[in-house]
């Protein structure tokens, strides 16, 4: 990964596909990182007991993912997501993951500020996201119910980011994966043995009589080096294991949702 180039990009207001993206609020050389643990089903009861979630403090929302029936976006490491918090405006996201680092990215994709996702303690995934917010209140719900086209959720820069990876993509080919109802406790919960409050997301998947719950524990931070980011990840995962929440499985919420709502299931 070309850190010299990234540092220059992060200190400027970047022009992406004709629209400006504000520079990230990072010091020179810093990376934005997110460390995530999906609690295995066998550890779910223990995790709920340890974390002591107060349901009244949770922010409730619906989340939808979008892909083609054969999941061509996922096959190209692209993720389309939209979220609508109860009583608030919504937001949409186009996210791409670089499995092999910057080498697989186009010049346009490299203009989007990067962040590291740690779902294990030995190697991060580099990701880049473009968000659109606020989206008018109720639009995500209308799209989730099939009353508005999916394309209405995404603006021109987001569409261009998709086109940079999938040329001539037909937005009419997208289908909905979800909706998923969620509860989020942001920086409200203490994880024993870890110095910072963590964010908890509890996702409820339901379709055709099938149900599945996803519990994710995460922390967002900044790191000045790969070594520092890895040390943070190791401390986080060690604390989670000691608290009985289990160990990283390498799974992501996106993959679980796409599999759960896959056509024909």
C-alpha cells in the first residue's frame, strides 16, 4: 500500500468524479481503523450477559443491502447498503474492499480515503466508502418495501464509484437483501479488559419463517502505523475472548445477510 500517496490525499480536499470529498480528520500518516468481532452463536448468551445491553438506550433502524440475483457486486468486492434510523433521515453507502491492497484499485478508486477493517488480529482488509447523507426520511423504508427504485438512494459520485469497477452496470438489475431490523448501542457499553467503550450492533434477520441474530462488537480508532493498529486489534480480541465472547471467525455481516436472503433459500 502506497502510504506516501495516501498521506497526501488525506490532507487535501479530494475531487472525485466531479464532486469534492472533504479530507479525513486524521493527522498525517494516521489511518482510520475499525476492529470488529462477530460473536459466534455458541457465545451469544454469554455475550448478552456480559455486555448488559439496555434495550431502551438502543437506536433502532432498518438496514438493506442490494446486489444482483447472482451477487455480481459481491463477486467484485462491492457493497451497496442503506440504513434508516427510526425517526431520522437515512443514508446510503457504496463500499469497496481491496483484498489484494491498492494494486487492484483503479486510479479513481484510490481517490476515496481508505480505512482498515480488522476482523482478525493478524491482517486487515483495506476498504473505501462513499456515503450519501442525509437521505429524505422514509425513502429507505419505501425502497425496502419496493415502492421506490433502489437507484434513488445513490448519488452521482456513488454511481461513478460502482461504474469504476463494473462498467455499463444496470441499476435495474439490483434486488433487495433484507430489510434487517437492528439495534445499536454506540459507545455506551464497556467490554471488560478493554479501555474504551465499544459499539454493539444486534441485527435480526427474518424471512419465510427463518430467523437469525447477528451480534457485533466493534471499536473505531486511529493508528499511526500498521503495528499500532495490529496491537489495538490484538488487545481488543484478547479482551473479547477473556470475557467469553469467542474468537474472530473472519465472517462479515454483509456476507451473512447476502447468504440469508439469497434467492431460492
